[in-house]
């Protein structure tokens, strides 16, 4: 069973939407681990049916290497993002993880991703779910 880590911070709204749509798409065929930079984000993701949840720097560092897939907003790979909630150690662990990363290109933190089309968040999350589905289907795991 594939382990998908969903990482988010602040209120956890993006992460909870990702978890909700992952659960709708895959049911119980995947394990979803909610990793929040704070307890509010973790709780929000747990409410949308993540299998497990953990909070904080050590939890994100520890679980990044144990996931097959990492999903979340682009800011999870930017040190000091989310008003400082995303520490440099977290960003390093996420980017160094062998897990495939599927990130939503929200232009925040004074970083603009050139070549992306500005779309509403729900559309971006739907594209993220479709891409994860394609990837897992290629590996014959769903």
C-alpha cells in the first residue's frame, strides 16, 4: 500500500482539501499521513480522513523519508515559508526525500513559478489528484 504524506501549515485548508479528494479517489487503497507544521493544520487534515497525523518539525523530517509520495503546496519546499512555520530543516528533509513530490504552484513567499496558469485552488488540487492517480496507475498500485 502506497503511503502518501500530505504536508500543510497555517490553517491546513489546502492539505485538508488534498486529503479529502485523495480519499474520494482512492478510498482505502492508500495510506494518507497528515503532516502539519502546527496542530491546527494536522487536525484539519485528520478531519478529512487521513489515516494518521503528526505535527511539527521532527514529525515532518521523520516521515518525509518514509513516504512514497509527498503532496502539498509549493511552499513546503521553501525554507521559512508559511510565515516561518516551515523550517529550513523541514524544507531540506522534504526536498531530499526519495518520495515523488506533487506540489501545487501557488505563487506565495515572493516566489513566482513562471509558466504556470493561474487557476482556482480547487482546480489545482483536482489536477494534483489526477497526476498522483496517473503515477500510481503506471506503477500498478491502484
